[in-house]
C-alpha cells in the first residue's frame, strides 16, 4: 500500500490529458462499518501490534483535500473528488439483516 508511488507511476505512464480514477475508504467518522470495527478492536484489545512495520494511514486519501493536494504535487491538473455514498447500517440488531 503505497498510494503516492501509485500516483507518481500513474502520472508517468498516462498520456498528456489522460485521466485517472481511484477509490479509497472514507475515514471512520464517515464510515459506520469501520467505526464499529475499529471501536470493537480497541475495546477487545490493543490494536497496535508490536513489531509491525509502520505504513501509511489506511484512510489518508479518504480526505478529499489531502488526495487533491497529493495529486497536484505530483503534477495532475483539474483534480476532483467525489463522495459516492455514505455507508449507513440499518437494522443490524442481532445481525439477521447483514
């Protein structure tokens, strides 16, 4: 998971005026499923695994401004970000409707 490398390589291989589209996870504050999962992991134990190498934040590019800024730093022009949908969980009491 190296998003900036992905963007640099995409910019390099695209022809001038070419387009790039990608998706990423919104942060837990906007994604109920991740909020629930991460809160459960924190309640049940320590989510920080000893010895695990550091990596980029899983939700980095879920911030539209951060995505746009990273793309523009690399050279992309006319960048846009679109939130496709909110993830909403309904009727999950007991899990029957999952």
